[in-house]
């Protein structure tokens, strides 16, 4: 892939996210090995990977409703817990559906 065609989801990642992905790939997807490289536990690396997956999903949703994207960003950044985020999004969608 040419550098000019970097996918939008990848362009939005921070440098440390890209470094994590590189280490993950070089470790053949072994979270245990990545945990050793970072000097942390397996659950810590699993959490990091889960958050990275959420970031990627979120970047794909940015073309969707801006309010929903904002709530998801806040949840991924630990500014809002996921249960509250889901409630806000559900309530918003119900309200929006009534306005349509």
C-alpha cells in the first residue's frame, strides 16, 4: 500500500497506537509476548487492544451522527462509562426518531 492511500482509520491513530500495532504484528499476534515487551500483564495488553479496536470502530462511525460519535469518543477516552454512553445514545435515537 502506498503512503498516499493510508486508510482514514489508521491516519487517526496516535503514534503509540501505531507502535503497539507494529509490536503486535511482529509478535505474530501473541498478546503474551507483547505483554513481555511492555513489561505489563496479559490483561493490561488485552485491555489496550480492546481500546484500540474501539478507536478503530469509532473512526468508522465518524461519518454517522456527530452526537453519537462524541458520546462514543468520551466512552473510549474513559470520560464516560460505557453503560451511560449506551443509555445516552439509546435515548438520543428515540428522541431523534420522534422528531423525524
